[in-house]
C-alpha cells in the first residue's frame, strides 16, 4: 500500500494543520521542519483510507493562515455523513478540491 504524503502548514509555534480530503477538514499535528517528512498516525474516522495507511507529513514554511481560505471544509451535518462512511455530491465536490499550494 502506498502511503500518501500530505503537507503540514504551521499554525501555532508547536502545531500545524493537514488538509484531509476524506474527512474534508484540517487535522492538527505537531509541527515539522520545512521539507522534513515523517510518518503520522491519521486523525481520521475509520472509513477514511488514511485510517489504514496513515500518512506521511511534509513540513512547509507556508503558514496555514495563508492557505486555509483556499479550501472549503465540511459542515457539521456533512461531517456526520462522512463519519457514517457515506457521501453526497456536495461532499464529493469538497474532496475534489485541489490541494493548497505549499
Ligand atoms: Zn482525515
């Protein structure tokens, strides 16, 4: 199984945010130095493919605040649908968004 690499955008002095297209939300992890890649345990629900594969996180110097508004996240109602392992056309569109530019 190929382990995907996601970008971790610095948020606070000690944490960063990772865009998860399966959960349609930003997961919070400990910060990583720019261009360092480390294996992370996925902060996903059990229906996410990342639940099984986990992911690698690559640090970047680009702050989360600079990219957060380029991504639309799931509403609370949509998060409930996602947590049941179901989807809707709107959730499919959220998942099809291009990744932010690191
Ligand atoms: Zn996730």
